[in-house]
C-alpha cells in the first residue's frame, strides 16, 4: 500500500519516484485526502532534491489527470497560447491574447494567480469588477468559439491539482524549482486543447531563474514535454532584470495593457515583447514568417482590432466594460507616496525581486493561502535602468491602502535602486529563442 510519508521520505533522500507514487500523491492531495503539511513537505523535498525527466513527465501527467483535457476539435481554426514563467510588471498575456485573436488565432488561455514576488494574470483580470475566471468547460468553450479567446483560472474542472499546489507553493517558498515550474505550466497548457505554445522564460533578478543557464534548462524541459505531447513549442529567454513596463499592481497593469492595446503607451519594452511573442504564436500556427506576422500584430494595434477583442472578452466573461473604457472611474488607493532619489547618477540596477515584494507587502500579493489581494495597490516605475537621475527625482510612485505599509514599501523601493556615475549598458530584452 502506498503511503504519503514513504513518498516524502523517498524524495527527501533524493530517490526517484515511480509513476504510481507520483500519481497517488497528486490525486490524494487534490481530492483533499492529504493535508497541506504533507504536500508542503513533498514540495520542499522536490525543491531540494529535484526530479528526473521521467518524474517530471509523470508529475505533469498526474496533474493533468485531475482535470479535463479539453477537446477543442469542434472549434475551427488554429489554437495557440503563451505562458510566462513569471515576472514583475509582466502583463504581456493581457495584451497578447486579444491581439493574437484579432489575427485569427484562437487563444484558450489558462493562467495562474500571483506567485511569490510575481504577479498573476488571474489576479489582474479579477481586478476588473465582475470578471469571472472560474469557468465551466462549456463556458470556456463557448467563449472561445464566439470571441476567439478566453482567459480562465485553474479550477475544479481544469488542472485542479495545479490550483491547489500553486497556491501552496506561493506561500511555502517552493516556487523556484525546475520540476515544479515545468509540471505546473505544462499541465495547464497541455490541458487546454492547443496546437501550439510559446513559452516566455524569464531570466534575471526578478525571475525565478536568476541565471541564463538555469532559464535555458527550464525552457528545454518545457519544450521537451510539449513536444512529447505532439505540440509545436517555442521558448524565448527574456530579460527580467527590471520590471516590464511602468506599472506593477493588479488594476494598474490592466490599465497599462489597455493603453498598449489602444496604441497610447510609450512602454517600448512591453510593445516589443508582445509583438514578438504574438507573432511567434501566429507563425507557429500558420507557418507565416515572423516579420510578416509581426506586421499583422502591429496593424491589430493601430486599427483597434486587438482592443475590440479585449472588450469582447471582458463582456463575455462578465466584466464591467464601463470601468475598462474609463479607467479613471476606478476606486483610488488611500495613500500615494513618492520614492525619491537621494543622489545624482544613472540607474544601473533595480532589485526587481525587492520591488515585487514591496507590491506583495502592499497587499498586491499573498502571504497566506486564501489571502485576498488588493487590486488598487501598486507601484509606478518612473526611472528604469539606464535613465539619468538627479537628487530629489521620483524613482517610483507607491500606492497603498495602509499608511505604514505604504511608507515601508517606499523604503524598500528606494533601497532596490542602485545608481552609478556612468551610463550603464542595459540588458537585451529578447535574449534567445529555443525551439
Ligand atoms: N507560472 C506557472 O503557471 N507556474 C509556475 O510554477 C511558475 C509560473
């Protein structure tokens, strides 16, 4: 008879688990028959001792089997998705999904909530009043068929195991693990019924993988799992050594995404990355060249077709359109403070993890399973790497609903900035393509 205790002990000691043992643990935990403390120990043991490729495949499969593998064969057209390994200010999914749909690719996206210091697409979408992310399979398919995209959370029906394990990893410091990230992402993506997948593997001080060597390893594992399931998969290594764009915070990231979709944003990093990843999705589905696909994506921004798709999706998922069309009508935070520089120089480095944690502490992320996130708190990055700063300049604006937490976030943001006297050489945004 299988025992959770024995499985944890075996993994703790660095031994390989069989498919049967992994399947047992995942299913029993998901069904509520194992307590969180045993699942936490299993996660920590995996974090420290790792898993073989075979174990990762078994874990992915076991997680997929806790939900439905959606059959989208009755919905015409190519289906593709993109998933990021997580970063700070990474709102690309909110922009890319409607743009891809406007270019004729169906996007059945299943996303997660905030994880550790990083934000999550589901929390951002839920900052739109009324927006529903828990969908039945029928709703998921109906919205995809009628709008061309759907953005859902993991649920009882969709990769239920990831819903529980993801929430537990968020608060037990067990996120930065290649087997756990691979199985979490790939179980969601392989359950969606897609033909093609683009993976955005973040690297840098705001990513779970700080070094390119680890990010590349993670990318290759995910590509391998995807290909074993017969999917077309391409991974990109992209920079996360500073926040993406200017906004960090659930509602503010929705607003920044709307600005990009309306063609009103000056955040060149978000625009460059979104265009490239969306073009890659189109190219994987249609064999169209990347340059030509990217031109179509640009047209979907200038024509407003991507923004229209975003509005259609918000309407279909129950969100309040009025607030999306007039973001200024959204509730305001109680405290807005400026984080100012004490000296002159150039921004040479931003501790992106520190800035992400400042947002979590403001209430933008979770400290415990089940914590509610505050949609209005956040940070606007006023100075990015390479920009010139004079003493007294505002490095970032911090918004909170609690006086002392807002003040403490300001301190944390200030201490996250490193200035140099000379202009630094910035990191390349798109570093590598792995297919
Ligand atoms: N995104 C996921 O969905 N899962 C992870 O483990 C990390 C990022």
